[in-house]
C-alpha cells in the first residue's frame, strides 16, 4: 500500500495477497556498501515491505550487510542485519539470494565480491559503472555460465530507467542513436558557472565542498564517469561488447566562463554530451562538452538532472529525464532490478546473450558539424592571418571570427567554423602548432543540433 | 543485428545464438486488426526477426491475422499468414500463443476476442485503452484465473514505455502523482491554434481532413481517450481498480483562440493535462485543459508528442516524452509486451494481482490553484459588480479582471483568481447563474504549476 494513502487500510483481497506473499520464499539481499545509495536501499526495504510483496508476490528481506566501517553513524537502523567485514564473504553467504554491490571501483573488493557471488550462482545487482565498463563482458559471460543474472539499472543515469527502456521497451527496434547528459556534477558546474558568472575553479571548489565530486574528481570533470555510462548504453543499444577504451573522452576542465559567455551570445549553452551511434564504419562513442541550442531540451537541464534520448527505428525519439544521482533515485533503480528478479524476470546483462555481443570496430564521428574554437595568440601582426591560413589548408571554412580586447600581449581569439568534420578540425589544430603564434592549446567544442 | 549496421555480418557466436533461437519453440502471434498499428507490427516482425531472436532466444512469428477487409491494399505483405474473418476464431486458434488485439472499441469483437483468448489460456497484448478502461478489472481477473498475461503498454502514450516505468522501474516506490499530456490530437489542435492564430473550428476541420480524429471525434476533443489513459495509469500507480467513471473530464471544445491569446499574454499555454493522485481523501483523477507556464516542459510539447511525469517517493520526478501515436511508435510498444512474454516475463496486468487492487473512493481535486475564468456579460451598468460579488460570496478572490472592447452589446470578461479550490470556483459559477447578467456558460480553466 503506497504511503501516499495512509488512511486506506488494506481490504480483504489485498490482505490475502499479502498473506500469500508471506508464505512464499522471501528474496534475501546481501548489501555491500552502506553509503548514500546503500542506505537509500535499506530505507526502501524498510518503508515498502508490504507494497513490494503485493507487487512481486515475495517479501524482500535483507540478510546481511557489509561496509568499511561498522561503527559509523547512519540514517537508517541496520542493527537487525548480520554484518560481514568482507564483501566477498557476504557474497558467498548461504542466506543471500541477491548480492547488491554498492562498493564502487573498477577492481578491488567490488570485482572480487561480484565474481564470488556469480561463481556461487547468485544474482547480482550493481550500481557500479566503472566495474561494468571495464569488465562487463567477462562478468556477463560468467553470470550466464552460472545461470545467474547481473543487472545494473542504477549504474546509468540514476533513477531514470534507461537500461530497461533500451533493453526491454525498445527490444523490437534497431536503435539508431543514444544521446545523453549523464554526469550531474559536470552539469551542476556548467550550469552554476553560467547562472552565477563564476570561473571554473571557484565552482569546482564549491562542488567539492558540497560533496558532489568523486574522491578522484577526474572521474567526474574528466568525463570518465559519463564515458563509462555511455559505453554501457552503447552495448545495450547496439548489441556490441562494452568498449570503454574506444570512447572519445573530453572533460570540462578547459571550459572557461568566457566560453560559456561566448556560447550564450550565440544562443547556445555548453553541456557535457555523450553520443553513441552505430554506422557502416563502426561504433561511434563520444563524450565531450558541446554547444547545444539554448532552446533544446538538453540545454534546459538544470543542475544534477540527467537526460537521455533513445532513437529507435520504430519508436522514434524517446526522451527520459530525471535525477541522475542521489540516495532515493539511485536506490530506486537498484530496487527496480531487485524486484525484476523477485518477479522471475531474467534477462541477459546487456539485453542479449553475452556471447552474441559483437566486437564492433571503433569509428570516429564523421557527421560534420560547426565547431567553436577558442585560442590565445601572441599579439603581433599577421598572427590571425596565419591561423586563418591553417584552417584553410585543413579545408575548414570560417563562419565567424573575433579577436577580443586584451590588456596584455596575448590576444584571445574566437572562431566559429562552418560544418566540418572532427578530423578536419584536428588537422587544423595540428597546423596551428606549426604557425608559432599560439599560446597554449586551443579549445575546440563541436556545436550539436540535438 | 540492428539494420543500422548493414555492413556488419554476424560473427560466429552471434550465429550460434541465432541457431539456438531457431531450435527453441517460436512465439506465434495472432494479430486482430490490420490498421496502422497492426501493419506496423507486421513490419517489425518482418524486419527484425533475427534481432528479436537474439534478444529473446525465440523466433517471433505470425501465424494468422484478421481484419474487417481481406482485400484491402496494405503497405506490408500479409500473404504468408493464415486469415480469419472472425477475431474470436483467431483468438482460439491452436497455432496462436499470443493474441494481439488491435481492433479497438470498448465492447464488441475486441472484447469478445480478448475474452476468448484469455479463456483459452493464451496471453494477450492489446493497445485498446477503451476496453481496459471499462473492463480492465474483469479482464485482469480472467487472465490471472487462466494463468495468462494481459499487457497494454501501447494503450497509453504510444511508444513511450510509461506502463513499464510505472509497474517495473518504480515498483520500489510509493507513487505520489502522475501527470500527463496524452492525446496527440488535442495537443495538435491547441498547438496549431496558437501557432497559426486560427479558431478552434478551423483547426478541428484540418485535423479531421488529416485523419487525426477518431471516427467519433468526441473521444479525442472531449478528453475521453485521454481520460481512459489516465484511469489506466492511476490503477498502475496506486494499486487501485481502474475507475474511468470517476475521472473528472473536460474536453477542449470550448477553448477559443481568445483563451489561447489571453493565456499567452500572461505567460501560459493551454494544454489538455491529466493529473492523478492518491490522497487521504481518496483518488483524484482529472483530465482537463489547463494553463501551464510557457517555460514548463509540458508547455513545450509540440503537435502529437506526448509527455508523462511520474513522481515516486524515492525516484523523484521522472519525465518521459515521445511520440504518442503513429504506426512505428505504437507498434514498438505492442512489440515490447510481446517480447517480454517471449523472454518469460509474466507480470499481472496492473502490476499487482487483480484481486489486490483496491476500490479507492473518488476524490475531488482539493489543492488550491489560481483559475482562469472567461465569460460574456450583458453590457449594462453593474454587470461586472454582480460577477465580482458572486465570486466574493463563494470565497474566491480576484487577482486580475479585464473587460475587453466589444462591438456589440455583449462584453467579454476575463478574470484570474488567486489560489482557490475547484469547489469554490464551481460555487461561484453556480452563483453567476443567479445574477442574470451572463450570456452562456463561463469557461473555467485551472492554472497548473506543473
């Protein structure tokens, strides 16, 4: 019974169903990791035991838990659950049916415990994108060999059911393209820079103090975390082996408040956008800051909100939006996988048997787009002409070019190109180096029409 | 293999999986109704046979079909399938595992055929919102009694996986509220009135000529079709029995181009919005044209696009957007249910056993909102004062009031109230009738903050 209806006592038929669920074998969880998401999961199990029993026909119970510190003060009471210091021991417990891995990290205890659970034939639910981005193929094969399921809805876009949408709702579609804004921290930083007019470094420090950043902030601002998610989506979308190593990655560290202002002047916002698509040349996967039109749905995403667009040949474009992180949303996604298991739904990890996932050759993004280039030139006659010449030699034509007022001997220059390929832009940047008039590396951002 | 990758031949492991699928028992469909959606489904089966076998481990085949006219020219070749004139006979065929009902209509052959299939223990997938809005409880009970599943993703919001999101992704949540724009025809009419500045009657005729309207257009413009969908969503969201009879329904027939212009002047758009929520007083279900802020996601929905927001206590607000109708999107949703069945996923119709669905008392919307009122007064001294007095007597306070220039003896008056309840607005309208100064019925639209 939803807690939104506290006054409605269950009637006789609902009680009968609840009683039937009470006699069915419960589904017993072992939860490794009691951080934000783990505690969120404990709260759902405690708050919605009857509701979930009605919906699945089984009681969802927690047998045992594990975390780094037993003594830590937590916002949920875990005293009723058995304790394991070692997540691997937890994964092997006889009273655990589903091992829930919320430890994190691409190797170490998370991997060891997931492997131990699968080896023992136990189902696994994880929110660990790094683990699956690096070892997804091997773990999916292990799960299938042992007759276990391994699911990871919570690893991508928090509470948004994007894995379910791809692998189930769109199972009758050839998926053409997946586009997403999937790192709430980057989106927070970019949104806040624009709204408060603050430089990157200041907002980065704010985000750090607010606890928004991973222990290794490069995972967030370097686009790695979002790249992990994109690689998982691509595998589900195109039936390919997870290939994180081939994701073209560019972080947001070099986006300045000036870039954001220039983009706004031209009617764009800067977002960290991931695009994956299968082409005749191979699989394109790119996660990079892009300029998107200010009136596009992607541009209007505030703070930590995530959005994913899925394009199927029959369904057309489906857009899903919601909280990309946080205790409740991520725990809700973990629980969605657990409840599928409770109901007897057993799907392969990436939506089709692991052995049938194809090793697609990586392909560079070939569709031409306009590009935004920002660079600093040594302020001497002919510098700008040399840059323009380099662009021309690379076959890139200029739409707009501006040199800004500058107090010192370095001249900031902004160029918007006509539509061209990433290869041409990179050729041009290579040629810039030969001109001897640039200070530092130029910033190059594609202008996406999504 | 997705057709987006025509160059990539399946490698050996993929071939092995495909061969295994070829030896598994195929899932055999009987499709009743070969209109837009039925033909879309035939096309998916024909285009993606290998892809779907990879994803489910079984071949999806069509055994037999049925429609009103066998001779009609169709955009897909159906000559390989057996023909039945009678959908009930189709539903009973021994070579049909899943009966797909795309006939439509709340009674008649659709209902008879679905009942026949369920009686025979066959699984049923339908896109028929009217059938389920009226007979959902009885059909769900019949399905469960016979060990069959009855699923209806395509009945609500076309290609958007909103039933799956509610019954599966949010299964660990108490759902607080469901909000949706779910009738593409109404949204097309309202959008087109605003963008072209055309009166309702003109755009209605356009929509009729474009084939956007149901045979009985009241189903669309009267809000009935959208009301059916809201009643189905409410059942899934709150674990209640489908109660279409209690949906408060208001169509768009009385929305004028003046209303749209006045709303735009104030920063709003008019959309046909459905809201369902469970409260301590009972179940609120309301489908009515509302003013929504022009910068809200709902206001920005173009033409036939649908959007649904689901609010869960853990997941927060999840927004889903996509094509609400059409051959591909609706067929994709039908196929999603079929493929769930092929994979062995077997859920109760409304996400929990039919016997456990509660009969919730209907409740009127109690949350106060501002209201937009438009009426026509007889142009004589004191008329406006009488209307203002009636509002005051009903406890409704006025935020803004405007009387427009008018060439004749009838004065159009526009009022925006401060936040007040629907009951108070209706009291006020009852009192208006006693003033003797109104011409016709006033138009009252709530101003939603969604």
